[in-house]
């Protein structure tokens, strides 16, 4: 299957062959346990928590094919993918070097849970490669980055991250949720392990919570071993839904790329919008190492609204005036969602720290769905016009 294009793999890769009773879709094996002959060892026991049921295995094969990884496993959530991956590969006394400005759940894991287990977290800003080298210590075991930052949609030089990790003998882990396999190929860039919140683009239908870990076979095997103990396996029905969602991944993400670019251009042309954050808006300005790594930049963009008095207040009024876009966290589903990060994902930070990260109070994050770009632009245009700066 590896010689086929992503579109073909999305449809065909991983399915059970020969198919059961001719079924095109993988039937749901809604069972906790499987009959066992009594001979053989523990590894031959089939039990759904061990991620070795037919739905889990078929999904793992499809995820591996889509990311170009040697092996992959689905998990109960994106956070289960991240926690299990780190706990499988880092032990007490070792350190993890994280990109600063992480996804909230990962930030809490790094700053609260890992230190309690004797694992230290260091941070370096994504846009300053020199600081990465300074932040590496002799016992830095993993370098962990996010493909596209939230909510400012910043992209870093991933080649430089891989080079540094190889020099210092650290493993590389990338959270590629915001890029999806359509826009970024971390395995081809040399990353060791790739994690996803499959809740977002991979499933793409806003109807389940799941995660994925993909990577080199021996590293992935260690993750599955730890997953068996921590228990974050994905249930067969959710596996079925995720496998179905994956079949349309390339179609959906391409539409989301186009919608985000069209909206970014629309906002950039409005005098009542102070700033637009979307790397695709001016691709020529990106360093070549970054531009070459990304086929597209995904469906998320953010904008700072202009206001003579109170940009945050104007942002709230604009969000309330939208008819198509829904005020909700998350991304990657069919529906366009909007949030104001200062009151949602980054509400926990002191205002000064938030501003230091570049997150203005009037910043609005838009996670494009797969609707028509013209309809989305019309919705934002009427909301801005009704609430002038
Ligand atoms: C949503 C998200 C997560 C967490 O995923 P869940 O499926 O909600 O557990 C991790 N990383 C990123 C970048 C995310 O957007």
C-alpha cells in the first residue's frame, strides 16, 4: 500500500483482508475479550484494553499508512497519546525539553504531573533555535514540539529540531494535531514519534475523543506496552467511527486549508482588523526550510480586531453576531468554530504572561470547517459590519 497516494491510503489502507462476509467497512467487534485456546503466552491473549482487537489493529494499520510510520496505535484521547508516549520513554531523573506556548493539557502535564514523578521540564521558544541548544542538558531525553502553535499559528524550523536532537542523542516527539498528515510529514522529516489528538482533523466530525501515536516500530512497541498498563486504549465503537472519519481526511483538510486562506485574505483586506495570523497568507516570507515542510497550514487562523475603545468587547460582540460559526473550543470538524483565547484556552494565564506570548485580549481564533468559503466570509463580514471598530 505504501506506493499509493494519501487519498487512496485513506480509503483502503489497514482494512481486514480477506473482508468479513464481504463487508467494506470494518465490522464493530464490540467485545471486551476473545476466546483463547489456553496454549501460548500472554502476548497471544486478545483483550480490548491491550489494543489488539480487530478494530484497533485495522485502525492502527491505517494510521501508520497515513503518517508513513512503521507502526501506530489509537488511544482514548489526544492527552492519552501524549502522556503515554512521554511516560513510556522518560523516567525519573531525566528531562524533557518542550517548545513554549504548548497546548494547555500538555503544559499542565509538563509543569505539574511530570515534576511530581521526578521528570523535569525545560522550555524554549519555537522561533529561536539558538535557545534550544542552550536549553539542552546532559540528561535531556526527549525534545517535544508542536507542528503549528495555538492560537498564533506559528511554525518552527522542524529540520533544525531533528538535527539538534540527533546531535545530543535525544528522542524527538511532535504533536502534529494542527497540521494533520495532509499538511506535514513528520516521519519523513526524521521525527521519532508523532502524536495526534484524533479528536480534531483525523476524525474530523466533532463526534468523538481519540488520539494516535505513530512512529518507529520498537519505540511504538514501548508506547503500546505502557498503554496496556495506563489503560488509555480506544474502545471498538470509537475505533469504527475514527476509521470511517479517516477515509475523507485529505478531502476535508484541503477544504479547511482553502477556507482558512480565503478568510485570512478577507481579514487582511479589512481596515477594521489590526492583525491576521496565518502563515499561508504570505508564504514567500517564510524561511525556505519551513515553507518546504508544509503542504498547507490547516484550518486555524487568528485575527486581532481593531477598536478605538475596547478590542475585547468588540470581539465578543462580533462572535455573538455570527450566524454560521459557533462559539466553541476544538477544531478540525465540519463546522467552523470561533473562540477568544484570552477567555478560553489561555484564560488561566495572568494577563501580563498572556500578552508576553502575543495573545491580545481582542484576539479571535477561527477554526474553519468544510463549509463554503464565500458563505463563511459573508458571515464574518456581516458580523464585523454590525459591530464597527
Ligand atoms: C486537542 C489537543 C490535544 C488534546 O487532545 P484530546 O483529544 O482533547 O485529549 C493535544 N494537542 C493539541 C495540539 C490539541 O489541539
